[in-house]
C-alpha cells in the first residue's frame, strides 16, 4: 500500500502524481503544473487562487452556453430525482425518446444510436456502414476514405480514419489502412489557381479514387466545413455538395463527423446544412449536452436502419456501451436543444459579426495571416512562429486571463456562444499581449511545435 499523501502537496502536485492527463507529455508539467479550477460561471473559470480566466476554447469545444448554466443544471437535477441510469437494451425512458425525436426533427435522420463520447460515435458510424453493405450482400465494401488532415477520434477504429501523424505514428501497426484524399484548404491552394478551381481539383481527386475503389469502399468520412484538430482548416461548402453527389453516384456512404462543428457552432444546426447536404450518417457529441456530460449519437436514415431489421439476430446492430443513452446526459442534451432554437442561431450570427469588430486588431496584426471565421469559430495563423509557439503562447495568454491552446501556429477562439463584449475584449487583449511577448522573446523562426489540440 502507498503511504498516505503528505498534506503539504496541493491539488496540482497530487494531480501530477496520480492523474495521467490527456493529450499531454507529462514531463512538460515540470515547468508548469496544471491549473486547478474550482468553479465556473458563464465563460469564466475560477482557479484555486481566485483568479478568473475566459474559457475561450469552450473546454475543448464542448461548452455552448457557459458554465453553471441554470436550465441545463435544472434538467439534470430533475432527472436525477427520477432515475439516474438504466441500461438501454430491453428498457427505455422518456429523455432518450424525446432526444431522438428532437434530433430527427432537426436533421431528417430518423434513427439514433448512442455512444458515450465522440470516438465511440465514429466507431459506430464506421461499423454501421460496413455492416450495412454486408447485410445487403456486398461485404467487400468495407474500406473507408478520409480527408487529408482529418480527425475523428483516437480509439483504434477512429484513429484508422484520422490523418494526424502525431496521434497516429505510434499506433501504425494497430490501424487498418484507409485512403486519404486531398482537402481544398484555401491556404494550400497552388499559386495561380482560383478557389473554385482548387475545389474542383480536390473533387476530381475524390472522383478518381472512387472510380477505382468504390466497389471496395463503404464510406467517405468528413468533418463538414471545418477541420478543427488539423488547425481550423476551412472548407468551401461546394466541396461537400460535390462529395455528396459523388458518394450517391458511386454508392458509397457519406459520414458527417459533426462532433466539433454540429450544434450550431458554424452558424447552422449542422454544418452540412450550408452545403445543402443530407449525409447517410451524422455523428454528434461535444456540444450535444452543452458541455455537461459525455454523450454521443449517430443518426441515420430509414433505409440504412431497415437493412438491419430482420428475424435474424446476427443481421442486427449488436453494438453497445454500458452507459448508452444515459438519462442524465439525454436530459442535459434536451435542455441544450431547448436553448439552441432558431432564434438563438440567429442571435449567434449577429453576435459573431459584433465579435468580428472586437477581434479586428488581431486580423489587422502584421504577424497574423489567413484570418478566417465560420459561425463562432475564429482562427489566425502566426507568420514565422518561433519554436514551441503554442506552448509559450498558451502560458502567456493564461497569465493575462485567457484560456487558449493554439494548434501549431494557429491561434483560435471557439468560445461559448454567450461570450459578452467585456470577456471578448479581455480575450483579444490577452491574445495580443501574449503574441507580443512570445514574438519578442523568441526571435528565430523554426519548425512549429507539435499541433496538440
Ligand atoms: C473531438 C472529436 C472527436 C472525438 O471525440 P472524443 O469525445 O474526444 O472521443 C471526433 N471527431 C471530431 C471532429 C472531434 O473534434
């Protein structure tokens, strides 16, 4: 047995002894311990010393309406007084039914299968797609296509369709090879090529791949409009529209991973709506519960659902997780959907325009290039960033009261929708101040730091 911990150790020190933190090289914490958060209110988090910071990245993109949100909290409390959890095989409950109906009404996809986090939603969508083709007598259609730089989670199946070398490299032998096609990232557009030609070029690459491989391909998986983990690559909706047409033409499913971009983040409830596209599968998680509880869902069509509907048990989709459709999480999601009505989506877009003006000094900054925004996501790239930029910038911004985590050389804001002008101004000034510090103390431009989200 370990000895009891000396009382002198504070929470951050004890965290480093006992908690293996995600997406973190633990040794780096020798220089800066994790920040202990004791409470949250709206866009603000308060640390153990009573200092407040703006949660400008919505706690890894999950929080939509702020911390300590009254109606989401009340919904969870009310459900807790009824029943906290029951298994969803053989049993059902009102929150999961209401949520499935509400999501069907919003997306036109009428069947909802639940998981506990984003990666499990990716796994469910991939398995459903391949299993569908098997059920309809085409088992050879079991390969997947992803976009360059795509991120779909880090469990083994999800990592197989993720194209971020830092996350993949150590697990290569465990992963099933999937194909990667080019993405029309405006920043990578060859000189002399128009944006529309660049989109057409990438569409053509997808088409060429499908011409050869459609017979063995189950699905194309994409992050619609914004590849967040890749460094906020923004993709013209025309690409998605054309990709949908090609998938239909070549009899390949389209999986829309809306885990980060769904729930209004890009301005519409689903990002796909901006391309006028209905995918065969939509994955939602992150903002689904407003940042309160882990929950994910895969939504799909009647025709896919019916390919599993049979007297034969083995044709059914037998996938399960212990906490599938947890009633507390479903109640949080219902309360979140009630907040995220059409009026709120319009209000968000009006807010975003006002915030553009607040953030204008960043866009005008001589060292920030490729300013881009979609909905409530802002991003800028640092021109000639010094080595380890992301880490130094994050530390400098935190000192100034903003929780930011650049990805490589890309600074981004993805705040809760309720950010007000005061918090936005503080955020902007913290980013400008951090930029000044990091760019003056480190002089020689070098390869960027690893792009940890
Ligand atoms: C975060 C994310 C995932 C994985 O979700 P987890 O809950 O972290 O497993 C998958 N796809 C996208 C686009 C994401 O942003």
